[in-house]
């Protein structure tokens, strides 16, 4: 299975396949950037049964931010990764700056929540491996920045 059944985004196996069969194949003719969104789930126990609803709301939020030609993935439970195709680093850096410290809306019953997240990104090089790129992008998300290599 290559898709996450909750969000219909590619899972880690699907992301690895995209990395191996698309990015590696076209890395020298197209620019690829990886953005990560790490969802900061509410610690309140009353929301624990609604984690899936929150993650689906995040997926919906992300679909509205990016192009259909980008690759939408959920490699880990609270981590979403978007592979941006053919976008300029400057454009993505500006997007990260706009999104940093913000939240996305989520409605659970009659509760309206604002769910926070960490966001960051990195460019992908021909010599990169997927674990290395994910690690770099997650490190960038912790700092709310873009790591250019």
C-alpha cells in the first residue's frame, strides 16, 4: 500500500517510490523542494478521539496551498511532506515565512480549533537520499526556516 487511507496522501513507501522513480530521474532537469509540516496536536485528552479529524483538516489545508502537480505525502503520523515541483527557492522561502507561527482551522462538533504546526523546507540534490532530505526538512521546520544546500 502506497497511500495513507486517512488523507489519501502518499505514505512513506509511496514517498520513497516518488523519490526513487521521479525525483532521481528528473533531478537535473527540474527543481524539487521538500516542505514539511509537523502538526502540533492538542494535548487535551478530550480531543484524543478526534486526532484523525484534525489530520484530515490539515490535509485539506495543505491541498489548498499547493499545486496539483506537487506531491502530497504523509510519511509519519504527525508529519506531512510536500514535494514542490519546479518552484523557485525564493518563492518557497516566502511561503514558509508567511506560514510560520500560524495555524489551520479545524471543526470538531461545535468546537472550532486552531491547530498549530511547524513548517520548514529544503532543496533536493542529486546526491541526496530520502532519509537525509526528510531529516534536513524536519530540522528546518523546528527552526521555521528553509535550509539550502
